């Protein structure tokens, strides 16, 4: 019997070829491949017309991503780029977008945006867009021109009849931004503009992220480039370079801390009392020793009311008086105020800061204010002088802690009545806080 032939096994089915894995950070597939040559040519054009930004522009790492509306940055100096946007945008306009995006990072809009959101308790999608627009207002008013055309769709403060030259936080405080044309929801410069993470971003652990030290080094090189050739940069960039590594002091917190430190120092507000015997009395039988007790500190505020101090500064001084009362636990009965120009007025107990009447307008000599403060009973534990510094100072250190809140003046400014007079700096024994 002839054996039956065995059926041949069916050939194994091949699994369908897997689609290539998307590049890191990529979103939806794009109909365009990124024209990297065009994008890099735009960056070179940006470096040519804004050479002081070269270090920052070359520090950005490019990540192609079709889900990004145009171009966006994260806080770690990665630049996410839409291939379609690059394909339809001229090289000169792309150069403007390069400068725009790197400006967000240099000006720390992500950190400032996070702080604003935390302070105001607003971090929704609509608030994200508001912060992005306000940050764009800060940037767009002075970075374009001189070989860098403004890209189509760039938002400007003039759209809301707002002045130029303001900071992001000022735009957020002064307007609701509700008067802008509709259809701006597409505007998205990434978390580098407002501090809110995006789905396409790689995060702090992703590839090509710059460390904090590297980011600071880039900012330092750009600031040095601007300060080395200040005539090449707009006023906004020159201001940024001056403050990049010397930020304004949080003067109100510093002033309050200085007052609390002075009031809590050894010897301030201390007195002897027999209500509670000293623990050392046990070592001397039959002798009653008093103990030290801390009483609430007395604070006397001497306000410079001379003609060189503006009304706005006097108003700010009243706000500081209220802040000082909070620094000593809200006890207004512990705070007194003396108006002083060439002569000191009467020390007035603090009831409400806004009801204080500040008298003056003549020359300046705060020595009489210090003398009047030290004659008060009870004698103050802390003297706070709020002044522009155009005054002679006491020759001897007062027998109490002294804090000087200084209204800033240009270094060349002198007394209006004597062009040869140059005021002395506050003495070394005073804690000085600059009031911005």
C-alpha cells in the first residue's frame, strides 16, 4: 500500500511590520519632515542680527514635534518645533521666533509664572494663556526691528492700549487681558513661558536637559555680552542684564526681618523683674535675685519729610510704618512716628498709618529726629529711619538698634540747595535696607 503523502505545513504568517517609533517628544505624525537646514539658517540669521544672544540661541536643543502649534520651549532649554510651521514660515520670521522663545528662558518667565500662580492661586488653562500673553507683551515690545521682522500673529501691548516696557507681572496686575482678539488659544510657547508643563515635553529627566548651573552660565554669558556692548541692545535687555545676577531686594521682607532681628537681639526689650526669682538665687541662700524678662520692644520710626523726598515716597513710608507694626506683632501701641526735616516734630503714637500727618518740606537733618526719639519714655529699643539719605547722621551710635530704610537715589544726585554737598552714606552701625 502506497503511503499517503503528508500535508505540507502552512508557511508561518509574518507579523505586520511595526511602525517606526516616534522620536522622543513627538506627538501626532506630521505631513512635513522637519527642514532642519532652514531652521538652522534662521538661527544663524538671529545670531547675526542679535549677536549678544548667540550663547543662548546655540544652547537650545531642537526637538521636532508635530503637536506643537509653532515653536515652544521648556524650562530645561529644549526647543520643540512644528515641522509644518517651519515649512510655511520665511527664514527671517523664523529668526524672530528663535529670539522670542529664547527670551522667555533668559527672563525666567517659567519661574516667575510659577511664583505668580502660587501667589494668586490661579493655575487653570485660562490662567496659563494669560501668563503666556503677558510674558509675550514683555518681550515683543522691543525685540523686533533692525533686521528682525516681527512674526505674523505676535501679540503686543498696544492691542490693549497698554504702555510698553512693563514686566509680565505688571501686565497681569493692570488688565484682565480680556480685550484681546478672539482665536488666541493656539498661542503656546511652552512651560518655558509660564511654568505649566505640556504633554509633549520631556521633563527634567529627559534627554538634553540643561542643569541649573548650565542655565545660569548661559544667562551670565548673555548678560556679559550685553553689558560689554550696551549700545547694541534695547533698553529692556540692558535692564535685564543689570538685574540678571543682582535682582532687586525683597525690601519689605528685609525691612521686617531687620526690625524683628533688632527687636529680638540680646538686651533689646529686656528688664529685671522680682516677680519671678532668678534661678541663680539658689546658689546664694538668703539673697533674692531678680530675673530677666522680655517686654514688648518699643519702635520709633523717624520719617524724612524734607523737600527732597517725593509725595510718592512719603506714601510708601506710611506703608512701611504699617509693615513695621506687623513686624512687632501688630501692637500699634509699641510704634511711634516722628516727622523730621531740618527739625524734628513731636513723636506721634501710631493709631492708623493712613491717618498720620507728616509735616515738613524744608532741609534735612535727621540728627534732630534721632535725638527726639531717644528722649521718648519709654526709650525705644529700635529706631527705624526712612530717608533718601540726603542728611548728616549722628556722630555717635545710638544706644539702641538702628535700621535705615533708604529710598534710592542716583549716585550723582546731590542736595538741591548746595551743589557742592555730597551726602554721607548711612553709618556702619545701622542695618540698611534699600526700598525699591
